[in-house]
C-alpha cells in the first residue's frame, strides 16, 4: 500500500487524525505496510515527525507484534516519551519485547520524570541492568526517584534543575543559562531556584522577572519565597495544591529540606486526569488500573468481586419483598409498581452520591459544611419526591383505575427519594471518616438502602392503606 504514495510526501498525503481527532485507519495501514517490508525510510517518513502524543496513539492503534518493530525500525529517531502516552498494559508489553540495551539508550536523554514513568513498569532485574548502562549521575538520580513510593511527589518530579546562589546577579544567572550544556538544563523550565550552600531552597526567580531586571540586580533581591512539596507527599495532594494556587511548577524538597526536584504543570494534568478516571471507574465498580488493552480474563476477574457484592445486596433488598408475599398475591399491581419506587430512589441516590464522592475527593465537602450539604440534598430529595410522587401517583391511578394505589405509590416515592438523598450524602461521608474510599464502597450500600427502603415503604403503606394482611 505504501508504494502508492511517493516517499517524500508520505506524511503530507494523509493527515494523521480525522476531523473528530481520531487516528486515521488509512494512516495506520500505511505504517503497517512499511513495517511489514522493514522499510526504515517509509517508517520514518510517516512517523518520524509525529508529536510524542500522536506517536503514542499510533503505537496503540498498531497490532501487538508491530509495536516493538516500529520502535526498532525508527532506531534513535524514536522518542521514548511516546511510551508515557500509552496504556500501562501496552507499555509493559512493549518493554517486555525490547532488549534492555534499547530501553537504556531510549531513556538516556529523557527528563527524569519521563524516564521513571517508563522504568517503574519493569522488574527489579531489568531496572538494574538498564540503570547500569546509564551515566553515574543519571543512574543515581533515577534510582533515588524509583525508591520513592508509587504515587508520591518523588516519582513525579524531574531532577534536572537550574539553581543559583543568592549573591549572583541577574546577568550572571542569564549567562549561566546561556553557557550551560544542554544536558545540564531541563528541556523546558520557567524559573531559577535560589539555594544556599547546603542546597536549602531560599526562593525562586521566574524567567520573565529575570530578563526584565537590570543585569546588576542580585537574585536575593529579585526572588520570591516559594512553598515546596515534600518528596513523600501524595500526588493527589500535590495536584490539589496546583489547582488551589494556580501553579505552573512546584519545587520538591526531601526530608531535610534540600531541593531535589521540581514538578511541572504537564505532569499534574496527567495526575488530575488519572485521579478523575480512577474515581469514575470506582463508582462503577471497575478496577482503577483497568485499560482497554487488558485481556478478557483479567477484566472478568477484576470485575467479579464487585458484581458478587452487588448480588449479595440485591438478595438483601429482594428479601424485603418476601415479607409481603401474601399482600402481593392479593394485589398483583403491587409487584408491577414496586420496582418503579426502588429504581427512582436509586437514581436520585446515585446523583447525590456522585456529587458527594467528588466533593470529598476535592476536599470541598468536610465536617465544616457536611450538615448544610446534607440538609440541601434532603430538601432536593423532598422536592423531587413530591413532584415525582404526584406524577407517578396519577400514572398508577389511571393505569390500574385505583386512586388509592396512586396515593400509596406517591407516599412511597417521597419516602424513598428522601432516603436516597440522605443515604447518598451520609454513606460516602461515613466511609471517608472510617478510612475507606467512598468512590469504591458507596455504590453498593447506597443501592441497598434505596432498594430496601423503597420496597419496604411501598409495601408497608399499601398494607396499611388497603388493609392487606
């Protein structure tokens, strides 16, 4: 297929993404054909100038066996940053196929945070072999980052920094940046950190301040004090700090207060997306690390436990109906209508629970405003309960020709929507206080509450109203 397109215009002949931003299948077919022929020139003509994000998307679109072959054919032109843009499972498969020498060569020129993102997926033996092939300075820095806990600031930070003593002038700092070898500077940076002889952070000078200042101005006159994050801080807390103070970067210090790295906004965007994705998956009972590239067996196994929990809670809710078996036999309409009450209550509870879980994750919901938020949600549940109670009551009365049945289901609807709102806010708060993740645990409990309350309230009110015994 690649023969149909002149080599010099392979990329120009077909844009990488379509109007909706998806990878064009035709482009992927061209790359597959070039890989099949082991045509290095065609492969580089197609993929050589792609942004690392697009290169990552291309890798995911390729068949399993073609992924490592693409990297090998591109050789030194392959940007290993692209491997940080793919699913974890895809990256692990590729790294398993590539020789350690190739990986070591690929991560040699990466920023430390990108290198760590790749190396942390490898086992200890492969990590050691790859690190051994790197220069001593890089090896020590990467090993130190890998020793920090997963999900900590130490894993996120890049260790290549621009630092200067407080007595330097703006001119000296600019000359230092201009004359420093490329490998001693980050790929992109926004500030110079001012440190004392023991490398304690004193402050920072942003580049826009530096270039506007007189060359004779001292850095300690230009710098601003900076609050730092600790290497052991959780990445979610760091992301919250960026969001709260509109940061573009944050210095990272170790336990002794020494400056050891910096976290930049591009890494935090990934963290925010990752944490939001985990919360969304957790609400649906899906494992946080599940990816589209996972195998059927692993996905089925990871989802089984949560489905089992839901099955148990469903039996609990259904057992309530067993208490009213005689009433249902006398009035079949009750069996027809009872799922409506439970379902509507469950939907209302899920709305409240979603808001509560997200507010807990972002620290917007706390003990200081919990009662106010709970009262608000119950009020919303009451208003919607009355509205839907009237609508459902009219519908049931017309359907079965019984105004009494309409009153019964209306009262049950109000009861269950209020209970759902109360459960949707109190259950996540309680689980959070007990140290459990409310995103993972709330769904089953909230659904059980609305099913039990919905079934019991409807059947109890019907029993009393129609004198069913």
